C-alpha cells in the first residue's frame, strides 16, 4: 500500500520539513527514487494503490466487526485513566521509571495506539476517496479542507503508519523472540531448569463411601458368628 503510494507521490513530491527557504527534510530526495526505481511509474502506482485499497478497507471492516462481536473492544478502547497510565508506560519503556505500569490484556499505551490506528484507517480511506474523486465527491473533499489539505492528511497518516510499524518492530526486538512467537502462535514457550521441573503429585487413594447402617450390620454379623463358635 505504501509502496504504490510512493509511485503516485513521485509525480508531485512537494512535501518537506523546514522553515522559510531552509529545507531540513525533503520527502524524498532524488537518490531515494532512483535507488528503488520509482520514477515514471505513476499509472502502475495508481492501479496497485486502488487494488490494495480494497484489501485495506475489507481487512479493516472485518477487524472492527471482530472486535465488536467478540467483545474485544472492551479491552481496546481507552478509559479515563489511559492517558495518565500511557505516560507511565512510556517512562518505563525508556527505562526512566522502574516500576511496572498497570497491566491488563493491553496496557494504556496499547489501548490508545490500537484505537488510534482504527481512526487513522478510516481517515486514510476517506481522504483517499477525496483525492481520487475530488469533483464527484466534492462534499467529502470540502470536509477535509479541499484537495491540498486532503492530500496532506493522507500523506501524514502514511507517515503515522510507518512510525507505528517501526515502533512495534523495535518493541518486538526488545521483548525477545519468544514474545514475537507468542504473538504469531498464540502460546508462550517457558523453559525450566532441571531442578525447577515440577514433579507430578501422587494421586490420592480412592476412599470407599461409608454407607449408613453398614457398620451395625457388620457388627451384628460378627456377634452372631462369635455366639455360634461358643455354642
């Protein structure tokens, strides 16, 4: 999706970071385009972008429906404590704060990030349509402040996806391979030392249930046998 977007962006790469006539960062230098063979592939980029847009849209719809019907949305939506706790998560990840922040199925930072990515996805689809059909969907383009602003928002959201991806990769590397394997497979492998292996406890011996009156019958029979012996 991002790759096909780059093929389109090449035709009008106007965005940069700077002040006045000073450019600090340009998206993107010509050497970048040449290295990845991007120039003069506008039509190809538009065709691929339109195809991947449907996959992006359907995947997002299925994910949202899953969170609604499975009840996962209860764990994903931020609550009133999430913003404060997200700051604690950031300090902990940067090793500034040693105390582990409150943890649930998702911590506060994850709640905010995973909710934000859904909102970003909706924004990407809508701004993409506003750019694709600015005349036919003039009302939608106007909502985002016109064609230029729609394109800026669309581009900014793409940068957000890239940052989201990079941060997750870094966190996976920090957490270790076992954590990544657990994300993919759904279970975690725990290694024990030989002296830490738990020995199975012996099964309890079955106890016969005590039947009321049985003891009296047995006692009576024993007395009868004793009397017969004496006779």
